[in-house]
C-alpha cells in the first residue's frame, strides 16, 4: 500500500476583511467554533466552556471580531444566554459549507496526486 495514500490534506479556512488601515479581520476556526457553540448551546459562556476557554477571552474575541467586521454576530440576552444574529448564522453557514467543499476538493486532488 502506498503510505502517501493514507495521509489526507487538512484545510484551515479564514474569511477576512481588510480594513482601511490594512489590518485583516478574520472569521476563522476559533470564532466559527464559538458561533457554533452559541447556536448549539445557547450561550457564549457555554460555548467558551465547551472549548475550555475563559468566558472573558471568548467575550473579548467575539467583541473584537464584531467590531472589526462592523456587524453583530450574536445577540446577548444576559442570564438568558445568546443567539446568533441573522448575519452570524449566514456567515457561519457559509464558512461551514465552504470548508466542507474545500475539504472534499483537497481530498480528491491529493488522492489524484499520490495515486500509484
């Protein structure tokens, strides 16, 4: 068996916005996982805990990302938790769909490249 055929490519996707000052704002794996946690668990706190991340760090990451993107990704409702905004849901869904498509494409192209 071809040992190279047992390997697989891994894609790390980021969606970026380049600001007027040239800084890049990224919606990448970490922010996507926080958004997924909010969607599935109902709060930023629960999402942070599921990632073994301090709530204060999750709050800071989400706040900085929202400010840089110029749009809220989650709606915070105090003790009742949080939900994704429509934009947050759309961005997360687009990110997940694109990542899945890229993974399938990369796996196919890698298999072709290492075929015996």
